[in-house]
């Protein structure tokens, strides 16, 4: 996609379905300038509402990129923001930057608790 469409970065989510409401959630980012692939950590999530999960992922990518985060930090922020959104009813991600950063830095279990 990067070569064909001239994208500087290409990101995709990686969902493994355990059941309709339980998934393993992760993502990958390709950075053309660095010619590197970056993979986020995986999260075990119990889905409350999928609506807005993709928007939260995209918003997280944009925010972290505008904050000049490294490629690894960009994909970590985007997947964590999206992961948290899956635990909230409705279309709007009601979490703060500090909550997203807390999930990234927290525990290491990759388990979302809300």
C-alpha cells in the first residue's frame, strides 16, 4: 500500500476472536521512511461496544503522530486508545490521554480493566 498509494505509514489492526465479545486486540504499523514494521502489544479485551473502535484507532494514530512520538509509540498509543474504546458503550471514546498512557505503561498483563 505504501508503494502503490504513496503512504508514509500504513497501519492495520489485528483482531483475534475468542468469542463474539472476547478478543485479542493488537496492531501493526509500517513506516516507509524507516522501512520497518512495528507491532503493538496484544490486549485481551471483553468488548462492550465495537462502535467507534476504528475511529479511536485512527484518532490515536493521528494524535501520537502529531505529538512526534516514535513509530513504536504511535502504534502503542493507537491500539491502546482503540482497546479502551471497546470497553465503553456508545460511539465516543471517553478516555483521556493519561488513561491511554496508563494502559500502555500499566502492569504488562495486557488485560483491560474498566
